[in-house]
């Protein structure tokens, strides 16, 4: 993904205390994310694993339902 042009628009989905979009915008560009997103900072495997597994906010109570929705295992009825 990081080999794509910097002007490619992306729509990050995880917003939390440690890993987040640094603004209220719903989208960004790869260039902006490469420049300012700490998740994209070059690091070795151990540093990456630590970054991705520590400091995250608590999962929401319906976390497992969200995963099932994302996998297409269940749907939400639309009224």
C-alpha cells in the first residue's frame, strides 16, 4: 500500500487514543498518513508487534458483533 502515490485517498477506520486519525476528517491521503501517522513509522517486527498490541482503548461491548458484521456473517435489518 505504501508504494502507491501520496495523493491516493484512504479512509482509515480505527480511531482510538494510541492509533488514530489526527483530525476530524473521515478520509486522508497516503502522503498525509506517511508524514504524520505513527502506525506507519518504520520499525522492526518486535516494535511493530508491541505498537499494535499495547496502548489500545478498551474494545466496545459489541466488538464481536462488529467483527461478525464485517465478515458478512450477520446483517443488520434496515427499517
